[in-house]
C-alpha cells in the first residue's frame, strides 16, 4: 500500500515551531515540508534532506517588497504543488500557507488548518481566509470555537 502524500507548510518562526510539533507524523506519510528560507531554517535541509522546500522569506511589514515576494511565492507554490501533488495539506499558517491552500483546494486536496496557539480570542488573517475552504479546521483554545463554530478543538500542539 502506498503512503498518502502530505504537505506540511508554514511560515518561519512560531508557526514553523508549531508545525514541527507534528514531526512524529512525518514518517507515516510520503511528506514534504515547506517553509520560508531563512538562516535559522537552513538546518531543516540537513535534518530532512530533499523533503524540504523553501519559499522566499517576506514580511508584511516591508510594504513595498512584500507584494512582489507574495506573488513570486504564489508561482513557486504552484510549482511545488504540481511537483508533489499532495493528498493533504497540513498547515499552521500565515502568508506562505494561504496560496498553497487555495491551490490545493482548486485541485481537490484536503486542507487541514491548525489555528495558531498565539491567538486565544481573535482570528488570524490566514485563519479567516482558510476557514471557509478547510476540510478540517483545528483550534488550540476552546474559546476560539466561538469565532470558528465549525472548528474542532484539538488542544495545545505543544
């Protein structure tokens, strides 16, 4: 029996830290790990080898370069998607995940979104975008069920 193809994707920093809490799941699947390329993430290539792919690092705080980096990441995401063809996309979010989830939804991939641990009472921008298209939307705080009524309370990822 062939393993399901699962793409794990998140932005760098805390979102990536949360995603890496799922590391025990990686070996159960034919997986790919996608995040932004930063100096602090280069160790991932050594640890996971060719299963790691990088997107361009960008932050919305750089208002002039961010739109161009986001657009470039949309095309890079499409390339990675078509190359890997995942059955599932699992993400802890933010801007790198949005385009990939939208691409995946267009092609029929199941989307599993885990809302960040950092938010207890407010929605994230990516959460707002992905909630309507996610096949499973998981929150880490019970209070977030008030904001996302169809979400599943999964408890803390840590």
